[in-house]
């Protein structure tokens, strides 16, 4: 297969923040169904574009690609296709095949709704933790480069509309830190049912209770609200903007790595 459609599709996956793995046959010897340079794109759901020869070899590489996507780490694989080899794939054609599986998984993104003092400190910490940082606020003089020089994206627009147009994935971590329950409620309505890895909302317990009750009246289920971390952040005891930002960053890191403990099965 011409590799051009595969590479074009890979670029599209990157633009759309869709995780994928690219399998490339590095070497092939003996009577194998593969040839060096053959490529196959594997999506997160196991579907593919292209082929590396079909059969048991391709099935194994699709499985390996799934692990690569979950781990976010490339993998070099070598297989014997000899049916007499206990470690082989049981194929009658025989031969040896090596393949490199590269991962194309968008890094974690922290979306901070609200551009106040806590958000400024949180944005700085997020960059130190290798997050892509997006700031959303409906005030142009707040969501600006002067206040957030480390931000990758600044969106000065209506909060609801901005979130409608934002691609939220399983690698998105949302911190709702706007000025008052009205704006946070609008934001939560937009993201509560999303695939976000983390949703946290700042505020007193009375504010949170009010926002949650308002959303229940609008038809949101308790299961939608139970995943919201509110009050946001770990209880570290601090009260300054920087200390609160630290507690939020700590909670996000904790959630991130509790979700990412995926180990390759051995044997």
C-alpha cells in the first residue's frame, strides 16, 4: 500500500488529538507475508489503516500497538513465524520479522477556566509539569499574554462558547476557577459529560452544593457530578493563591498517574 494515505491520516489524527500508533516493518527474512517498509496505522479502538501482511503476525502487532498507545512509549518487536518454534506465532510460512511501533499520543492538556491569581500560579506549575496550557476567560484584559506568558493557548471569549469549540479528550484536565458560581456552572454544564481525565471546580461547599443542585434540575445525573473534584485540590492546608494552585496541581498529578498505571503483560 502506498504509505502516503497512512501518513496523511496520521497527520489528521494529530490535528484531531486522536491517539494512534504507527507500525513499520523493519526487517523480514524467510518466507514471510511482510516486507520491510510496510506500514500500518492502528487506532485506539483497534481498527487499522494499511497492512503488514495479515494473519497472526498482524493480529499480534495490532495488540502490541494497543499497549503502545496506552503506555505512550514506542516498542521494538521481533517475531519468529516458525510453527515449530515455541516462541513463534505458529505460522507455517516461517521466517523472522521485526517491527517498530511508534506512538502518537497527544500530551496532557490543562484547561484553566478563569484567569485570576490562582490560575496564574497554576499555569506556571502546569508548564513545569509538561502540560499544554489553555486559558479561558471572557475578559480580554485577563486572558492575555502579559498575565499568562507560559500559556500555549489564550481564549478570550464567552466561556460556554469557548468550551463548545474546544476539543476535550481523555488527556484533558479541567480546572474551573472562574469568578463566581454562575461562570463555573456554565463551564461545568459544558464539560460534565465529556471524556476529560479530570474536572475540578473551586468554591465553598455551599457554592458547590448550589451548582450541583442546579445541574440536577437541568437533568444531570449524580454519576455525572460524582467525577467532579469539588472542592478542587488536595487538602494541603494552605490558603494563598500559590498554595491553592499547588494543591490543584498535586491532585491533577495524582489523578494522572493513578489512571496511567498500565503494565505490559509478560509471557
